[in-house]
C-alpha cells in the first residue's frame, strides 16, 4: 500500500474535508476521493461518515489515524536515518508573542546549522496548537503556560517568562510605588483573545478578589495591544519580552505589579510517541540552554 494514501487520509481526517485536504496536498479532489476509496477497500471498512456538512471519522477511521501517524513518523525517521542529512520539515506551533519575540534567533541558528531543513512556525491559539500536536499535525508546540493543559501529552518547561503590566507613561498608576489589586479596581483593560493563558489567569485573580474591571478592547496580537496602550488610557498584561523595547525607549511603563497566581513558563508540548529527529533534538537543546549558539556536537 502506498504511504501517500495514508498521508492523504491523515490530511482528510485533520481537516474534515476532502476539498481542504486536496487544496493542502495540491491534488484534485477526485484524486483524494480515489485514494480514500482504495484505503477503505484495502482494509474492508468505512473510514469516514457524513456529519452535517462535514465529515467525521468512523471508529475504524479513528483507529487507523492513530496508526497512520506512527507509520508516517516511522517513514520520516527511516528517510533521515538513511540520508543522515538535516533535511525535511520542522513544524512548530506557537503563539504570536513567542513567534515574534523569542524564536527568531533560534530559527535563524537552525537554518544555518541545517540549510536543507524547512522550518514552519504556525502561530495560533493555545487550544488549537495542543489539538494539532495531539493529532500529529505539528512536531511540537511552544507555549506560555502554567499547568499542563493535556496530561496525555509530554510537557517540558524551560524557564519562567515574566509577565508585565504596562501603561501609557502618563497613566495615573505610574505614580505609585506598588500597584496592588485594589488599585486595579475599575481600570480599563486592553486584553488579548479570550483563550490566551495569561488573560485567563488575570481574569481568574481579578474575579476571585472581587476586583471590578472593564475590557475596553480585545485584540489579537501583542503589537496591536501595545500601540493601543501607548495611544490610550487602558492597561494591559503582556509577556515582558513582547514589551521590552517599548519600555526601554520610554514609550510604555512597566507598572510595579506582581501576583503569585499570574505566572507562566515557556513550555514545549509534544506527543509522547513522537519520534524526535536530529534537528528537532537540537532545537529543543538550544531552547533548554537558552542560547541560539550551536550545542556541542550539533549541526
């Protein structure tokens, strides 16, 4: 049986659509349909059933997906072990702030070490990244998280990433030596999307302490949040790495605020059965050491 059929099957399963799978793979939809039909004939089962306007896996399809992910990983492992080259693709799911302010030096170092390696950074929401790691669509996810969101996956915390409460330098809170929860009562907030881990932590603490707050804006990325804070009267919580430059230039002020329940770490999440390629191993080692300098014996 051609492994291409299993790759096609995995794409259809992940995207729940023959059309979207065909677009991703660059095939005609009829080709995707034919490959799935051949798989179903080979196994003697139906792999998909119609569900509303979409598709979903049958119980047999769910079992085959688990095995297909392992078989395709094993195939990729065999290619790399035989070729002993740093080729292939490294797919990392992450959030905007990590993609923009943390990963660029590591990505460039990996590109120098493995010129044939294709690196895909795929920013998305935390919950989407965890799901894609679980389903084998991503090699790994790199998130800012507190506790492990899915205990069935393998999590590794590298280091704590400080969060900072930022305001326009003219904001009244900048005149205080310490900003406590009581000083935040009634403040206007510029928030990240509702699924963001540090927003969830912040709202939990505010509600638990009966601190009233108002969300003036909800924005999708750190750059938009920073610009709105600089131009308005709202405050925002961001990873410090996302606001470091603006704080240094005096365009934003880091308020003297901290809370023990609002803390996050840079964490890597992988499927526990994921085969770790040489390039992925070196990428993890670089993150662990906190340096983009090549590790000993690296590429």
